[in-house]
């Protein structure tokens, strides 16, 4: 049981979260990627949208989505579930 728990913790630690990244011309990007293809897309998109919205809210602005990109199945050979949100903050 301990081995399974440790394996799950290690796999979860490998998930990639970009944070908010400037893209130029007052636009930004945030992405989430699962650690494996077994987890499904789950809340990746929702988490990325929340982070983008929080970023704009802290600037007293509202988020405007420019583009949403999600990885498509099959989730094999490094094509893990992923969500990328491109957005702008507007007053």
C-alpha cells in the first residue's frame, strides 16, 4: 500500500503548470499538463481559467479569452492531457 501511495505522489509531482507567461502585446498564457495519460483532462482547463482570472482580478481588470488549446486523445507517448489558455486583461 505504501508503494502505491508513493508512486501516486511521485507521478503527481511531475505535472507541469506554467504559471502566467507574457506573450507580448498585453496578452498572456497559462497552461496545465497532467503527469500521465491515465488521469484524463479532469480539471486542467478549469484550473488554468481560474489562474488567468485571478491574474486579471489582481490588476482590477477582467479576463478576455483569446484562445483555448487542449491536447486530444489518445494520451500516449508523451501526449498527456493538457490545457492552454491564451488571454488578455481588460479594464
